[in-house]
C-alpha cells in the first residue's frame, strides 16, 4: 500500500471488546492492531480480509469489495453472532437500575415522546439514570443491553422537562436509526437522523440549556 515507506513495527492482539470491533492505530511509528477476540479461530481468509480493511482504513485506500463481503458474511454468520452475544452477556454485568428518578420518570417520558413523535412504534428499551453524575455525557444508547442511559445530573428540579425530553428523544433516534457503515466509516448521526432531530419543538432551548449547564 505504501511501497516506498518502511514497514512499521506491528503489534497485534485479540482484545475483549464488548462488541465485535477491530481497531488500528499508528503510535510512535508502531502499528497497533486490536481484533475482537470473537474472531479468534477465524479462517485465514477472514483474517486476511480484516487485515486488508484495517490497512485500507489506516492509509485511506479504497476497500476491495471481495474482502469487505467476506468479512461481513463471516460476522453475520450464525455461529459468530451467537458467540458474540454470549460474550456480551458474560461481560455486560452492568447494573440496570430504576427508570424512576427523584424528579423524572424516564419510562413515562419515553412513552410520551413515543406517542407524540413515533406513532408509538418504538419498543421501549431499558431506561435508566446513570450511576454517576457525569456531565460530559448527557446520555447514550447502549445496543448491547438495549438500554438508554441518562446522566443523573438531569434528574433535578432545576432542569426543565424539555431538556430531559430532548436527551431521551436524541437517544430514541439512535434506536430508530442504527449506526450505518458507509464504506468502513461509522455514520452515527446520519442526515436522516439530523433532519428528524430538528422536529423536536424545543430543540434550540434544550441545546442552550444544556450548553449553559
Ligand atoms: Zn448521538
């Protein structure tokens, strides 16, 4: 891929990611590769495909269709997905506690938003206030546990309902628009996602409030 460049030192390991995931980084001239341990024992053609995909990503080269198809087929095959699912269950001993906070009930907020903006069509995932009071993360959707987690700082009487609603609404959009792969790049907030986010009536107020917090 870079014929005139010297080959960097390469360090590869299988890593217990929560999901099937593979990463490549260049640090101080060393190429660090982590492959999901779900792929341990994968056939050589699959490992070769991953190597191609990761190197293409690293050096911004086009990915050969054949390799991406080979890899995707293997990942979506029954055996590998059940292995991944099992590992997730074993690792994911995340405490899911109550959706009912001191001020706001996340289930109630979800049901209300679902009726107002999604024709009641979304299945309710686990909803929970986070254990800690971290401000850097408003909330997130965790597909492995099918859970929406909202930072507990927002369960407070000084926080207006629309701000909490906006956080939950955003995560509901993640439920509705799963992360897409565009080439090898993850597209988290797609154009459709962003367009639909704008339908939330107090979007600007909510963003302003959260920014000031
Ligand atoms: Zn998001």
